[in-house]
């Protein structure tokens, strides 16, 4: 190989290696950026953070802005309920969405224990405004804080799977013990339909779990059955 050709070969190899390194670098930066969910930010309120639902996707020459849904948001450290769970409680169970199952939460803040959910676009900068204009939902059990009664209330959600529901709600449990156990304040449903007859001394309490809705049947103030829309167990 002539010296000139040898030098050209070395230069071509170096150029190929350089281009490969540049491509690898950009791939790493873009891949890392697009998969890194930097979606929570601090506020000027001590101990309060909020979720940012704006997502940026970068390519070699462009970037795209899109909106992330609540089920894409990370669950804060120490929380059992996700932001999506809090949105369901706020939007559907508390009736803040335009339609059942739709999202009505615009902003969600959180501290070390609770979510603060708002249907307003306003960004709150002080704790008094935040508490006054948002719904406080416990990140451990989904109970909602009632500022008028100064109590946490169960509005009809149990963070359980169906098997856990059946293990938790034992047949024969007295109504008083049952209600005190779960801090109940959910919807009381009196069914009138062809597929079930409800006697005067009977009632049904409707709940939602992680897997869907379920109903507690009571007769003479005792649990007699627990059913879901998928299966039943008595």
C-alpha cells in the first residue's frame, strides 16, 4: 500500500470512528432524556412539591412537547396510592370530572403524607391558598380530609385487590364494627332491579377497589355477602 493511500485509509477509519462516537453520544443523551421522567418539582412552600405533566421528547434536530397523563406520574416515596389513584378519587368518586372515569385533576401537589388535588389551572404559592383550594387525599389509604368536620373520611375507595377485599370483609361482621373499621362515608345504594331483591332490613354499600367496584350486602346489620362485577364469594 502506497503511503498516500495508507494515510487516506487511516483518515477514513478515524472519521468513521469519530462519527460512530458522536452517534453513540447523541443516542445515549436522547435515550436517557426521553426515558428520564423529571416530573416533580419543589415549590416555595416548605415540604410541598408538584407534578409537571409536560414531557419533552428530543431527536437529533427537533423536540416535541406533549402532555403526560397521571398514570405516567411516579408515586412519591412513602406513598401507597399513586397520583392516578388520587385523580380517580378526586375526579370520579368526588364527582369533579365531567364524566365518570375521566380526569378532572389539573394540578396535584404533595407533601410527605398527602396529595393536594385541584381542578384549577392556578399555581398556588402559599400553603393557606393551597389548603383552601385543593382536596387533600391521604397517600396511604385514599381517605379525604374534611376541613369542616376536621376528620379524614372514606369516600368509597379501598386500596385493595378483589382477593384482599374478600379476605378483609368477613361474612358475619356487625355493621357498627364494619363502619368503624373503615371510617365509612361512602354512597349508600338501595337496589331496585329484576336481578336482586332488597328487603326492608337490608342494604348495600358500594365501594371501589384497585380492580373495580364491589358491593357489601348487609342484612339485620350484619355482612351477609360481598360481590363484584367479575365474580362472587359468600
